[in-house]
């Protein structure tokens, strides 16, 4: 089970976890299906001033709901540096 799946609080997080899992096995077509499902769910977009917003968006975290329940290990595993992950989590508090 991925870190994201372990902390599923929203449908967006569930779909993001499935998307990340598909990318891990290089199944881009399946990842695109999960991405479409994730993006079809409503969510509050990250503020323009949110720390590392562009990097988060590139990693699939585009809304507050995508980050709801995320922890530092998950964000580092996704591609953030430790200090970036800490800044993201602090901004959510």
C-alpha cells in the first residue's frame, strides 16, 4: 500500500494514490485514467502563494484535498526535498 493510500481522506487522494502506483510500474495509460478521475473530483485549488505550488502540481497535487492526510515521507517519495515537504505541511496547518 502506498503512503497516499494509507491516509485516504478524499476521493482525490484515493485516485492520486492509484495514479502514483500506476506511474511506479510505468503504466502511463492507466495513470492517465486515474488522473482524469482525480481531476473530475471537486477540490480547492492550491493558493498561488502556496509553498512549492508548481512542483506540487507537477507531481499531481493540485488541490488542498490532494494533500489532506499527506505526510513528509509521502511528499519526499513523490519528489519533494525534505525542507520543501516540511514547508508544504506547515502551510496546511
